[in-house]
C-alpha cells in the first residue's frame, strides 16, 4: 500500500476532472447557501463534501467564523425579543477567545493529531472504499458520529480527560458563542477513539466529518430554539444539548451525542429536559473567570490534588481514570448522594465602564485580524516564528481576560503587552504594511501609555456597582 503521508497529485493522475465543485467559481448572482447548509449536514454529494486526499480537505471550521459571528449577533437580537438572557460581552469574548486558542493550536500542531490515523489506514486498512461514493460519505458520517459519542462520553467519565473538556462547560451562559469554547487539546483528547475507523474509512472523509461534527454542534448551543418536535427522536438538538450542559443532578453525564441522539437512547445516557426546572449552566465545581488561559488549565490542579489525597496506588490511579465524582468504595462515576445538586447560584460578572469594554472589544478585533494573518501565512513561516506569533495571540487573549476580571495586575500586564507589540514592530517590521500598521503602532503606543498610568495608580478603572 502506498504511504498516505506521501500522497501526491501525481500518484493519482490529474485531479482536474474530479475537483469538487466548491473549487469552481460560482456563476450565480445569489449568495451561496452552502456555509449555512454545512451547519446542518445538508450538502449535495459528492460534489460539495467529498475529497480524495487529506490535504484537499479545506479548513471548514475556520472558514465558517464569519457565519458564527453573524449568527451570534442574530441570536442576541432574537433572545432580546424573546425576553431571555442575552449575550454578555465579557462572557462572549471569553468563549470566542477559546475558539481562537483552539484554532491557533491547530496551526501549531499542523495536523499531527491525525497522523496516527493515516498511518493505521495506510498499513492495516481492510477495504478500499471509493472516495467519491455517497455510500462512503454516509458510512463515514455514522462512524465518526458513533466514535464521537464514545469520545465525548470518555471526556466526561475519565477525570484527566474531563480536566481538558471542562473548558467547554465553563461558561455560566448557554448561547452560540459557547459552541466555540473548546480546549486547545480538543483534537488530541479523542484521536485514539477514532482509530478503528482507519481500517475502512479514508482519511479525507474522517477529517471532513470531524469538521462537520463540530459545525453541527455549534448551532445547538442556544436557548432561542425550544423544540424541533419529532426530529428530536433521532437528531441531537438544542433541547437535548441544554440538558448536557446543565449541572443540575439529573443533567450530569447525559446526552453525549454529536449529530445523532440515538446513541444515547441505545446506551442509556439519554435524559429529557424537565419542564419547570431551570437548568443551571457552568461547572459543578465552578471557578468562574474571563481569563481563557486560566480556564484552559485550572482544573488540572483538582486532578492533582485528588491524586495526592488518595491512599495507595490503586486509588491514586483510579482518581485519574475514573469519573470526577468517584470516591473510594463507590461506583466508577460516583454515587448520586455524594454529588452536588446545583439548584441556583448567582452568575459571576464584573461590570466595567463602557470605555473599557469598548477598548477590550477593539483590541479583541485586532487579535482576530492578527490570527487571520497567521492563518494565511503560517505555512510559509518558520516554526519558531509561528510559535512566537501564537504566543503573542495567547498573551493578548489572556490580558483581555484579566482586564475583564479586573485583576490587580491586569493593567501592568496590558502595558507590557502593548510595549511588546510596539518593540517587535520597530525591530523586526510587520507583514502588515501601510496606513493600517501605522494606525496600530499609534494605538498600541497610546494604549501602553494609558495602562502605564493605570498601573502607577495615576488613573483607576472604576467598576460599576448595581
């Protein structure tokens, strides 16, 4: 068998006649509906979603960000009209920051988490399914969704995996932005569970459906949709997924499905939304913050502390691989009487002045522009340059989160971030040229000066009180 890692256009002949239709220019004046249909798995096969080689699979999730932001804005308007809790700027930007961290991690890893899958497919696959057959596409859909159920279930029921997955549940809100709140290790935490698929599902289809699975789950994170009726017997929907995100006792360890809810019905992990009982969102062991770096890593300390508190190596290992609620002598997932049944709690919030919120929103938009620049240029950059660029994005998102938290040292940290930007551009230049870069240099110089005065107590952020 030919080594998948060495696949090339030449090894398959000309690909021009078989190039998916999305690569061809559209002649219609009407805007394409494909980006929205991608969210619902509603695509024409094989022209719109089948690829022969892994490197042909586009960054579908990354390309969908403009639609994510548009739908988040529309959701905010609908929730306002419905009289339901709307987006809070600090929480929403924190969720979007996690999405940027996930995508930045993918640039750093450069697909390494999928390399084992390709190796297994190359050496041990038992059948060659035709890449352009709709049957192959549907087989891959079911296989990825089935494996995702077990990936997701393991991420909740294995303590050290939960330490990473808890990032997705860390918001006390439930809206579309939360769908983008993921751990930077999201891809790594489940890659081994998909390996049985490598015996028969081509890598390109595996990668494609990983994207579509994540896309489908984006729109389920909303309170704007109450029910979808009979569709909920088969498909995962916002109503089902709201239960999954709840920290009420009846919500724990339920509704793991991705695209389909049938796996939960089959394996006994399904729960319906209870009428009249408000779902409380967030973590059972809540540690609220708007600092994305802190939220990415803080729960690992709980795992370490639990491991240290156990007597004997058997219990120490169990504290790592059994459920977060497990205690010695109790079931693997813990006993219900030992679990915290969260009924009601006040949401964490810090009310900054309007000028500060506008400042943070502006600088967050600049971070997004920087990420887009990195995403376009990273393959032509040296690994060290990509690491430095990625580190600056992480520093920026952390600084924004610290300011949203109104941390005591946030002003000094923001001053250093602005100084770092100006110093780097002065010494090494920037790929962004022209008036925009001149504007950024002036903006960051003024910002740095302002935060220097803040850190010296010459100026003070005054937090609003109700």
